[in-house]
């Protein structure tokens, strides 16, 4: 017997077995029934195999007939295999490998034989033909798939070349965006410095406003103090005028009193003079003394006049000094009042001017705040736009890298598939060439007559992803002399 095996892998691994066997029976009369066996292997693949062989021999002058039938079934996780076995009926003469021996025909072998043919043989042949057609169709589909994958491979190579050519363009785009981003950063820095400058100006304005507020409050306090002082001075002036009026009335009353006293003194003096003249007469009559009454009266008069003049001068001096003092005080208060009124007027004008300046500063501050807010908004918008564009560029770059990696993976997978298909095609080619060679080699024994019967079988063995199928052929030949080489 001879055995030929071949292995090919797709995915993880795959195998296809082709076997050829022959059995030679001696020229003796016997009847045998083959055995039924089942084989189970534990592991990643399970291949149950059922086979039966039967040999039926009819002895008629040293003639024999042998027949055999083999069927196999198998199941796997990811592959399905088919096995074909054949049984042959043949008559042959003995031959040797040394050369072609002369052909002798046994006439007894040409006699009709009582053969009982299995009715399932025709159905099995039809099934085998259908299976062979299906395998041929699968092989054609594999070839089409290989061509399609080659086209896809060429297309991916073209895409890869285009992507390789597009890389410098991306490198030219990146500096432009970097320059744009640096320009935006410079603008942001300029806006930041301008913002700091505006902040300093705003702080200076706030300090000036606070200073003006303090001055305004001080002026208000001074005005309040001046108004209070003016009220006090007015009260003092009123009191001074009242005192002046009272003193004037007192001066008038004193003048009237002085005039009255003067008149009274004159009357008393005249009366005293009259009395003195009477007394002097009496004294002169009585004492006959000479008294100088005129000198005494003049002296008394001078004393009283001196007292009156001194009192009058003192009163006049006192009233005059008091009047001058009140007049000076009133003039001073009037000057103070005029100065206070002038200061109040000046302060009012200053307050109005400060109010206008404060309003203008407030409006300027509002404008500066709006300008700062607008600048901040523009800066934030520019930064957000730059960040958004940068994120878009990074996303596009990442997407391009992912597409490139995905295409590389697809290209690698297609290359692996192509390599596996190339190996499988080469394996099929070798198997077909080997089978053709074997069939050609078997064709040299044209003198033998053979009847081939085949039965379908299914066998499967897999690890991961593979498809395995087996073909086997067996021949039973009978030699004339019962000698086989």
C-alpha cells in the first residue's frame, strides 16, 4: 500500500489528506466481513472516523473478487472537511516493477459473475460528483477572492503612496498654524499689558476720585463749620447791637440824669449862695468876721464840676471805648461774614466743578471698564478660537494617524491573507500536479480492468480557522498467480 499526505495552513493551521491504498488477496476461497471502528482524539480537534471493509471472494478456478467501502464523518469548531474514499473491483495479472510482463488472459475470468451490487452506489456517485462540483466552485471562488484581494492590495498601495506624498503638505501646514497661534499669543500678551496699563489708570482715577471725595467732604465740613461760626457771629452781632442799643439808652438816661443833676446842682448852688449871703450877713453882723464865701463856693463848685467832668469823661470814655470795641467787633464780624460768604461762594463753585469732574471721571471710568470688558471678551474669544482650531487640528492629525494605522493594519492583514492564499494556491497546485502524476502513473497498467466506486464522507479537524478535506482511493486487485510486487 502507499500513502501520500499534504498540509496547508490558513489562519492558524489547516490540513488536507490524500491517501491511496491497495489490497492484494491470495487466490484462495474465503469470505470475510470487515470491522467497524471509531476513533476519537481529545484536544483542540475531534475526528470521529468510521470505516468498513468487506471482501467477498468467489472461488472459481482460482478467481476472486474484492470490494471495499469506506466512509468518514467529522465535526470541528471552525472548519468542515470532506473525505472521499473509493473501492475498486479489478482483475489483474501478476506483475513486477522490473518491467512489463506478457499478458495472459484467463478465460474463466471472463465468465459472468453473480455480483450483488449495493443500490446506494449510484446515489453515492451522484453525491460525490456534486461534492466535487462544489469543491471546484469553492476553488474558483478562492481564485476570485485572491484576485479581488490583489486589487485591494494595489489600491491600498496607491493610497499608501498618496498618504506618503501628503505628509510634507501637513508639515507645511503645521508651521502656518504655529505662526498663527504665536500671533494670537502675542495679541493676547499685548492685550494683557494694555489691560494692566488700563488697570493702573483705573486705580489712579479711583485714587483721584477718592482724594476729591475727601476734599469735598473736608470742604463740606469747613462749610458747615463756617456756617455754624457765621450763625454764632450773627448771634454775637445781634447781641452787640442789643447791647449797643441798651448802652445808648443808658447813655441817654445818664445824659438826662447829668443834665438834671447839673440843673439841680445849679439850683442848689444858687440856693446855697443865697443862704451863704444871708449867713455871711448875719455873721458879719454877729461876729463881724470877713468870710470868703466866693472862694469856698468856687472851690466847691470846682470840685463838683471836676467830679462831674471826671464822671462824664469816664462815662464817655467807657461808652466810647465800649462803642469802639463793639464797632470793631461788628466790623470784624462783618468782614468775617463777607469772607465766609466769599469762601462759601468759592466752595460752591469748587463743589460744582468737582461734581462735573467726578461725573466726567465716572463716565471715563465706565468707558474704560467697557473697553476693558470688550478687550477681555475679544481676548477670550481669540483664545477660545485658537484653542478650538488647535483642538480641531489635533483631532484631524489624530484621525489621520488613526486612518493611516488602520490602513496599515488592513494592508498587513491583506498581505497575510494574500500570503496564506498564495500558500494555499501553491498547495492546491502541488496537490493537483501530484494527483495528475499519480493518475498518469497508474494509467500505465492499462491491461487491468477496474470498476471504481466511491462513497462520500465528512471529516473535519480544526484549530481556530481552517478547512480540511481528504480524498482517498483504494484498489483491490487479483493476480493470476497470486503474486504481487
